[in-house]
C-alpha cells in the first residue's frame, strides 16, 4: 500500500477501510472556548472505528517540567507522545487518518506531531466530518473506551524515528527576527494579527516581521482545501521574494498554524518549521518585541 501523506478523500478512506490495511482513524474534534465539548462531540457521533485524540489531554503536555515550550498548548516530549500512541494501539506499520469538524484546525496538530515523530503515513481527511456525513459514511457513537491492560501488554510499541518536521523554540525565532532566513507566517484572524482584539492572550499584536495568512483562507466554503493551483497562486502572492526554505508557521498556541503547514505542502512548498509556543508564549515572555498593524 502506498502511504498517504497529505490529504485523503472520503472515497479513499472508505476503500482503505474495506481493504483491511493497517489503519487508525483519529477524531480530533475540539472547541477552544469549551474543551469539555470534545468528549461530547466524539460520544455523540464519530467515524465508525475512529479513536479520539483530545487536543488538551492527548496532544499537549500537562507537566510544565516535561513541556517543550510555553504557551497555552505546549507540545509534549516526543517520548511521551510515542507512549500515548502505543497505549492506544498505534504502531509504525499503520496508516493514520486524522479529521475534525473545523476545517482541520485541530487534526492538523496530530498530522504534524506524527510527522515530527518520524511517521510519514498520516493524511488529513479532506472536508472532515461534514464530508464524511455527506457521503453517507459509517458512524458510531459512545465514549472513547480506556485502553485495556491486555491491549497495552500485547501492543507493538510505536518507535520514534528521525523527525520529518522541524520544531523551533522561542530563542530560535528571536535570534532570526527580520532576517531573510526566517519568514514568519501568523495563522490567526486579521484583527488579532493587527492587535485590534485579543480574546485569549494578555497582549494583542504579532511577532515583528510576521506576515498574516489566516488558516481559514485555505478552504472552500464546504471545508475542503482549495484546489492546488489556487493555493499555489495565493501563497506565491503572499511570499513573493521570500526564500522558500525560510518559512515558519505560528498562531496563538500551536494549533491553527498547522492547516497553513498542510496548505503550503499542497501548494508545492517545502515543509515549514513550526514555532509551537506561538503568540501565547511570545507575548508572555518578558522582553519580546511586539508589533501591531499590517506588515507586507
């Protein structure tokens, strides 16, 4: 089976399920304003056979001593992430498919984390949950069961490989501010980027020199990614004159930056680096410069 590494269609996923190939589907549905809704959304209905990947519980660090960055959704250590994958029965021989209900705002976090763990066979379900429902895909309900002791004892471990994506820390970003070797791309909405409003963090604005590409700009009204030629044209216009290997994506807390990472790859760009701490770490760190208004 050829690994799928960016997008997968509903039809492709249905065929993959029927083929019996090693597969795990992850429901990453979440609500930043009400995290408790994630469990309820999964319990109400999800793709049949999908496991839940909770942004706060499974894809973020809980112990500051084991977090790789600051901010509202710090990344866990790769070893801790691999241990979670092993507990739920995911191993290196599997194809992963990730989806959510928000234009891949949340599932792209798991897509990137698997790449960062060295696992290339992970694809985003194009159109997500709405596309699956529209196609009459099989659904199930009920809460995510706890992994059994028998599964844990017999599970093939997920073994970390060399990272396939690059993670930057706050010092890396600060050291290259305004230099051609670093092009920052802020995925938040225009008003937050310009510093006109800030509903989540204590300071409004953006990292100096950053360009703005709201992650929602990558999607059609149906929630599918725009066609490749359109994505390429839009990204080329934004990044005109910039070095293609200089790109760094960020957002508020390392979540919505990642649909931009998927879109850049679909548009033919090299994988960008992720500044995972993002604005929520930057604005809380004393001495970090802050910009407002529009940059070009």
